[in-house]
C-alpha cells in the first residue's frame, strides 16, 4: 500500500536510501524484488547521487517495491513540480474543473464570487 505523499525536502538519492534502510532490504534484494529491472549497481549510484534523474520506468519499479507513492519519486527526481502555496487554489469551485477555462472567464467567476459573498454578509 502506498504511503502518504511528502514534500521533497530530501533529494532523491538519500530518500531512496532511507526507504530501503527502513525496509531492511539490501541492494541485491531490491534488484530481485524489481525483477532485475533495477540493478543493485544502478540503485547504489542513485542512492549516492551519481545518477539524479532515472527514467520514470525505474521510479515506478522502485515505488512498487518500496510501497511509496510513484508521484513522490517523480517529484523528487524533478519530473513533477508541485505548485507553491501561493499558486494552489483554496476551496473547491466546480466551475474551475472545466477544461480550457479562459483567464477572462476565471476572472469573471471570481468577480461574481466576491459580489455574491458581499451580498451574503449584509
């Protein structure tokens, strides 16, 4: 079962090493668990920072073996960039789920929302 996603405070290599250590697995055991998709030598290079951006396929194999969320490994490898707190939306507005909402449409909806909230306060 996958663990809860975390923010990437630790780079990929040390993070992978810490997971493997917590699972009490050797490099060779991980190699066997991935069906030899990730060799022990390659994993060692990943953990020591000699390889910083493995393929998504390798990350998927490791996520499966370690029971961690694939997106966490993708983020730590630099494939996914999560929005900062100032870029994240607060609340859920169903209309924002519509694909291809233009900036003008979004602006109009936010204006309407402000008007609506002001009317409710009265």
